[in-house]
C-alpha cells in the first residue's frame, strides 16, 4: 500500500529554521517525483516545488525560489522541505504528493497519493 | 505560467441534483487536466486524471470532459458525501497550477 507519512505540526518564530519531512512507502521511491503543495489558511492549493529523488533535481515555484530548499534521502525514502529563515507568510499546511517521472510508463500521471499534511505556524 | 480559472467559486445544490463545474486554462493543456476533491481537514483526493479517467474507487457519478482550454467536472445525482471543495489542475507545464477551487454547498 502506497503511503506518504508526514512529520508533525510545528510552531516557530519568524527567522527560525525548520525542516519537515515526508516518508514514502509501498512503491519505488526513485520512480516518482515528490512534490510539495501548500494551502494557506482558508485558501486554495499552491504548487511549491518538487524533487526527482533518483537524481535530486529540484524545481521551485518562482515566488519561493531561494527561500525554500527541497531535498531527498534515497536511503530512507524520505523527502524534505526546509527553510533557513521563516516568515509569518509561510504559515500554511504543507502536503507532499507524488507523480511519476517521465520514464515511468503509467497511465495516470496526476498526483495520485497525498500525505496528510504538516501544519506550519510562524508567529512571534 | 498557465493560469487555471474555475467557475463558479461557490455552488449550492441539493442531494440528487446534477451539477457541473467549469475550468478554463489560459493556454492549451492538451488533456493534462485533473480534478481533486478536498474536505475540511483532509488532503486533496484525486478524482479524475487526463480529463476523463476516473481514479480507482471513484464513483461513476463523477465524470470529466473537455480538451485544450475548457474542461468540466459533472456530478450526476449528488450524494451527501459529495459536498466538498473541488479543484482542477493542469499538469502539462511545470508549476502544475491549480484552479482557485469551487465549494459545493448544500442548498
């Protein structure tokens, strides 16, 4: 069974650092991108960025480039989203989800499995 | 970036009704269009991929249609469990943008 298990909720102050995690199981981690999607309070879904776990190639939303870092540890099938200096505007639920790499031959190329989300609250 | 616009933003309907949500893309996404359902406190759930393909386990009362820049999600015979927020998403181009969401409410 495919599962994406995310780390617990975090409460931080502006300027602090944070790393949240997404542990995958039930499939070959190297064959699927891990994408992070955020949902600010009461708002819609926003694509944050993604990583190709096999090669650690990353892509970021232009509005967040330079502010976040996405990484992955293939040895433990885990992806990470991290900030070195949080802002109040980073407060949101962050979901991890997966979709197949181009070389994977599957019919469904959409985001088929999602983690439960990690609530990040940044407040002084 | 490809912009996705859904209409309406809110839809009031009754159990048993047939409803349609529209999603328009700012440029062609071919058939790389998905629909998700989200309930409060839960992650999104994939309903439909590549315009009209039902994800496993999704009831057949859900259907999708369209191509290029205009797409629809139709729910035939609304059930109490269907009242939720629905999002379209293009996955043709990087940044994989979502629509702003349509909240389906009980009338």
